[in-house]
């Protein structure tokens, strides 16, 4: 799972929070819904620094994507 800045496409879905709007492709939205949601967090742990994107059913595991130092988005 990754996160990137992009322009919305006609088929994308929009999820609004009080401070941010997230745009997801329909296939990603389906995966997120089936996985118990999405958790976006910031980690600053030595070599691991940046934002992490984790499916809800993977919280607490080490199998998460990251954006930032030491990780790529997408």
C-alpha cells in the first residue's frame, strides 16, 4: 500500500476528513474496505523515518508501506 500526490480522475472515489481529502482508485477503496480501514502514521525510529500506510488488519505488523526516508511511495 502506498501514498502519492496526484490529481483525481473521473472514476476515483473521494473520502473527506475534517482536514484532508483522500482520493482513491475504486480497486484500492474495495481493498481498504475489506481490510478494516487504512491507518496513516508518522514514524521516526532511527533508519525508519517517514509516513507509513497500513491496512487496518495489518496494524502492528512490519508489513507496511512507507513514504519518506528509506521508503518509496507506490
